[in-house]
C-alpha cells in the first residue's frame, strides 16, 4: 500500500501493480487482490487523507504502508506550519494503525524542490519533526530528501517544472524504498 502525492510516481513499477484514484466510484470495485496497491492522487495533503481514509476500508490489512505526503501541506496553505502538518500526519498514522491493524509504516522525508527555495526551512523543520518523533509514532523514516539531493548532483532528478521528480527521481525514490522493504 503506497500513498503518494503524485500519481506518476510508481505507475511503471511492477511491484505496485494497481493505481487507483479517489475520484473512482469505489475503491472496492478496483481492488483485484493485487499484492501491492499504489494509491496515487496528485495534490493531496495529510488533511485530505484524514477524511478519505475511511474509503479504503475494503482492503485487507496491509503489512507495509509507504507514505509520501507533506510537501503540498506546506506549500499550498500559508497557515500550515511544520508543526500543524506533523500533527495532521500523526492523526493520519493513528487512523492507519487502527484501520489496518498496526502495519509497518514508512514515511518518506520531503524532497526540496528547486522551484521553491523559500520553503527549505519549513521542509527541513518538518523532516526534523518526523525523524525526531519516529520511534514514538512507530514509523520508519526513509530519508528520501537526502538521497534525492545527492543524486541530483550527479543527474537531474527533477521534471522540467523543477518541482516534481522525473523518471530518474522516481527510480531513485523506489530504490531507496526497496532498501527498507523486502
């Protein structure tokens, strides 16, 4: 089960064999007993998922859940501070634990977008909050930001919009995730 804020992320990855959208009539109709499920919904935030989580109650208890959210929370609401986003993430993690019987939850750190350099402090502060509280939350943090930054020095990992990852960036992300989930 993979929740990501950008639909393109893992569509070409065979491990994540089904992509569904919140706009579908029901999740249940689209679920085909695949081992991996990629719920990719562009532009979503933790606050959206706190409301939408009840719509995915048709699925079995997933063993692993990978979350890549937080960027939009910080970037598209001036009222959202790193602390407010963290609190929303905490609420979402609690709902996931309850609904899916305490799965292994992996949270990707927020990648810094070259298009938005003014947000780097907010992003760093949120990443620090997540790392600092990981044990208490019962999550594993995958430091995607660090790996993306390192690889971007070698090869461009961003789409031409300088905001979203390109195919190389998503490959880097997937490789980092696979180090944690076997």
